């Protein structure tokens, strides 16, 4: 039972972290996300400043735009 409890707690922790990350990404208008929504990599501050409202790292953004 202990192992199940621990796994469940870790799962909840991960979920709340993910939710907080998404809230940070979407909750403030055009503020850039701190972490890429696709791969979870940290987005460099220079990119966040250069591209306000971006929510992906450069690599993922290029992939998204290439698909359009
Ligand atoms: Zn990415």
C-alpha cells in the first residue's frame, strides 16, 4: 500500500506542477511561458523578451509553423 501511496502522491505533485506551469503560461495575457508547452524545456529569457506571448521554445515553434 505504501508504494501505491507514494506513487499517487508523486503523480499529484507532478499534476499540480503541470497545472501551475500552464497557468503561468496562459494566465497573464501576453506574458511568455517560462517553459516550452511542447517539450518542457526552459525558454531562454532572450527569446521570451524577443517574442512576447510565446509558449514554445524555438525548435518546437518552428515545427508548429512548418506544419501549417
Ligand atoms: Zn520545445
